[in-house]
C-alpha cells in the first residue's frame, strides 16, 4: 500500500496525523482497525454463505461472470466445443503473422545496405551516386 512512499514521507504523514488528531490518535487508529476487521469478517461471511447456498467452493475470482459461467455452468466438452472454432481462427492468424514476419525479414535483409557493403569486396561495391538536392529542383 505504501510502496511508492519513502521513509521521510511516511514519517511526515505520521507527524501530520499526530498534529491533526493529537491525543485521540490511538483511538482513531483502533477504530480504523476495528472497522477493517469488521469489513473483512463481512466479506468472509458473504463468501461462506454463497458457498453454502451454491454447494460449491467459491473463491473471490470466481464471482466474475465469465469465470462463474465457465466453472459452474459449462462442462469441459461444452467449453472445448466453444473454443474449437476460435482455436482454428487463432491458428490461421498465427500462420499469417509468421508468413508476414518471414516476408519482413527477407525485405529487411535485402534492404540492409550497410551489411552488404561491409561483406562485399571493395572492387565490387557500387559507385556512389551524388546526394539528391531537393532545393535545387
């Protein structure tokens, strides 16, 4: 929670809290901790009630609608049937992307003039053309 604060900032916040609350600071901290424990207990009780009513081991992550449907309403065969067309589409896209990657690699290798100039013998190097002056046209 305080990972982006350094020790000086935390100390300054504590001093500010001491100035604002004064002698009531321990009572305020106690009330805050008591409220936090109460909220945690309410969340745990709600999860326990849901587990008992649904007859399953329910985690907080399972409350997301997609995860809930996937885990509790679909069988493995249903899920595989739903994924099959999408898996074929994903495989086609991967194959197309690999083709594009190989084409781009070939173009980049062909356009890599510096490496070609370094590996070619000096006598075989193409004559240099003068630079094109766009302002002269």
